[in-house]
């Protein structure tokens, strides 16, 4: 069923509602939905056709890992076990 047919079906069902409480509940549900969509619209960004790594790095202000700090951490840990043994420990 297409989207237009689904809309008309929903309208038909709505037209058959005669209870004021049901209508009020449906209005509240719809209003809450619209408000939640509005509150996250600023987070929705269009997807680029091509992935441009350089633009992504600039957009996210990515600096990368500091190789000197990483090497210092490796030296501080002073791990002597072979990588295979370390992986088995996981």
C-alpha cells in the first residue's frame, strides 16, 4: 500500500472516531511527535554523495593521536609477553 493510500485510510479511520477523548489523545500523540521531530531537526544533516576524508577531518576538528604520547605509554607498560599470549588472555 502506497503512502497516499495509507494517509487516506488513516483519515477514514479518524473520521469514524466520535469519542472526544480519543480525538484529544490522538491530537496529543501527533503533537508530541511533531515536537520531537522539530527538536532533533538541527541534528539531521544531508549525506554527501562522496566521502571526503579531508573535509571530514576539518569538520570534526580531528587532530589525530600524538605518536610521542603513545610511544611513552608503550614504554611505561613494559609488556614483554608475545602478542599471541596477550590475545589469549582476552
